[in-house]
């Protein structure tokens, strides 16, 4: 798929996601995590961006950044290159550490800031790596609680939204995070307009005006039944077979293609598709990530899938 140009807005809130190459580990031991954080702090000081939250996972990184005058792409390019050089030297490896270019979603601060801070800090709990966010040492959660100090994590931007005084604010923040322990993957936090912007129509319009970039608005969206018919025609798998039990390769591939088309056309969330085909959202999410990984290296398959997306959107507009 064609890459969308970055939208660089000084003062913009960005959710940045960088994955390990082929989903391999980018942190093998504590010294790796410390090396990344050391570089993150140095780049924050050098380029004067605001780091609001981070969560370092074994094979990917989440950052919540308020951009300054320096474009986000320049910051991330330097950070990832520096860490890759360290990693290859430390572990006697060669090649890329990160998978392709990073993802960055420009987010509506008022609508998503608190939800994103909580989502990032609960990532280790959702992944089963710790029972509580406090127990995980490689996120900024403990900075918010005053259990760790780092001047380069701007907790002072977020905590006053909970209370005026530091201690009541930290307590209220902690309860806010705990209240989210039961939530799973948040599809809505990735449902970006034109793959780049998380916000309502007014926010998108303002971002387009300020950046000078054209942003594609979602038009008519196909129904799930329509997508199933398209997938059925493309794969030869009948809709009722996609819903049938079993792990046969053909129906499984059709379900994953259905989930992918639903995501890129905005037809339905992954959870809704999983319910439609009577499958676990977690299992379908894992298969979808594998599908997207393979798609990134198969140009012919990209062409075929892109044609399917166009046909789905065209059919929706014709109704």
C-alpha cells in the first residue's frame, strides 16, 4: 500500500508505535531497556519535544509525544538508528532492528489524551507481563505515581487534569488507571482517519488546514455482509463456511481477509468481525497481524488486496 506522508504539526499529540523487525525482540535484557530509555531522554533534551508517556514491550514500543519545532520523523529516525547501532553491537547482530517506518497517529488531545496514557500504561498487563502496571519497570506509569523520577517525562501536563495538588492528583490518576484494568485492546484508538488522524470531523478539518496536507475522509462504508460477499468471491469460501467451526486453512484465510478489509474500510471493528464469524477477537487479532506482516513484503498480494478494497468502497458508494 502507498505510504501516506507524515502530518507534522508543532504542538500536535502523537501516539507513536514502533515494532521489531518481523516482530522479533528489540529488548532482550534489562540493559537493552535502559539503553533505549537513555537515548530517549537524550533525544528529548536535544529536540525539546514533550514526552507524555511510554511503554517499552519486548518487541515493540509505544510513545506518546507532543511535537515541538523538530518534525517527529527526524526525532524517531535518529532514536531508532542510534538504538539499532547499540543493539547490533551489544548482541553481535546485523540488519534492521525495527520493522519499516514507525506508525504515528495525530490525536485529538481533548478526546484521547487520558485514554491513551492509560492504554499505554496498561499494555504490560494486557500482554500478561505483569499483574499490575506498577509492577512493570519499563513504562512511565511509576513516574506518574512519584515512585520514579525522570524530568524528561512530562507528568505535569497530565496530572493536573485529575487534581490541583500533586498527591491527590497521583491518587486520582492511579484509580483512573485501575478502572481500566478490565478493558482489552482498544480498536477505537487505532481507527484513524486516512490512517493518520484520530479525531472527529472538526479536528480532521483543522489538521488539514494547518498542515496543508490533503486528508481523505471516510465516505460510504460497506456493510459486513457486503464484505463477506467480496471475500467469498475472491477466495471461493462461502459466507456460512467462514462462520463454521474448525481451523481449516481456507476459511481461516478468508476470515483474516474479512477482518483486514473491515479495518481499512472502516466497516466494523475487529471485535465486531470476530463476533460475526464466531471467533475469539484475540485469536483473530494475532492472525491479522501475521497477515499484515506478510502483506508488507508481497507487492503482488498488496495489489490484489488494494483492488478488493477499492471494489468494496465503490460498491458502498453505489448503494
